[in-house]
C-alpha cells in the first residue's frame, strides 16, 4: 500500500495551487503542492543501467487523460532529464521534490520544455502548464440534516478513477450517518446521486434545491437514483417526518437488470 504525505491545512488556496503525484521506486506516493500542473505521475530514477548509460531523471509512469500532457508527445517510460534546458539529477528519495521545485518557479501560463530520454535517444517536448484541478479533499460539499448525509462535487480525479466521461453527472455521497434515513434507505458512501424524485442532479445546487423541495412537500416516499460501480440503483426511503410517532423509515432496494 502507498503512504501519502498530506498537504498541510491552510497551505495555499485551491484556486492557484495544485497537487502533483510522484511515484517513487520504493512505492511511496508523495503529494506536493505546486502553482502549476504538469499532469504526470513520475518515478525517480537515479542509476546507471547494465549498458553503462546514465538514466538519471524522472520516469513517466502515467499521463493523465483529458489533459494537455495527454495531447502532447509524452509517453509512459520517457525519462525527464532536464527542464527548460537545466539538467535534473535526483539522487534518491531526498530529491523527490526536485522536479516540483523547478516547476513551481515557472509562470502560471507558461510552457515547460522537457528534455526526455526515450529508448536511448534524447528529444524535447514543449508542454503548456495547466490550471489547478481540485482534489477530492478540496471539493465543495453540501450536507442535508434531515436525511443525514453529506455529498460533494465530482472532480477530475473522480472521473479519471471511475472512467466517467463528461456525460456522467451527479454528486458523490461523501458521508452517511449511521442509522440515519439515508443509510436505512440503502444510500452508501461513494454512490453517485443522479436523480432525486423528479429532480435530475448534476451539481450541488441541484442537490440543494431538490432537498429543499422535498423538505417543503414532505412526501411519504423519496426515490434516489444512484450510480454504484457500473450499475444504476433505485433506493426508496419512506421518511418519518413526525419523529414523535417513533416510526422508522421503510426501505427498499431495487436494481436495474
């Protein structure tokens, strides 16, 4: 399992800082805060191979889809050996942040010129720097006290992890209170809520408006349509709007074939 170095709370604003994930040979994932983003996962490489060729730099282990990096000529396996003509020579874990520190000094709307080693040959790729993409931790959230659940907006990294294209819309269940209406109704953390009753849900604003309408109307039954993995589920809850009667919500769980 990977360990993660978390970003200190309050260390920069989400609208002008980003995070870059670096995978090191020892298997640790180090999370860095930058002012620009080159959308790569990289591996520190500091050794001489069996042919005597120096392979000192950062090996690209992944290029995020739907980014400017993905549109460039960068390839998995390329070794970044220089940034804007200046050599990168990491000596090990102690230099895990070397590439980040160099990128941090670049202009936000600038271009990074990467010198690469690919199959024993060098080449140069110019890559525009991208604005920040918010992480799950930075995503905006909305809580509903009646149904005792909290949801958050969908991020770039959610789409990447779940392989969702832009047509997949909704809000992600971030927390469900134990024995609350949402949990008793079969709502789970990480569910993607796409519809509540007659209300399609594509944003936090949609979720808030839908829940406000439900609270005002107090229907006997509320239907949540959620995406869970590859399947769509219909979760039915019959809430107890009068807790004095001490009647627990009835729950049903139906699933599309």
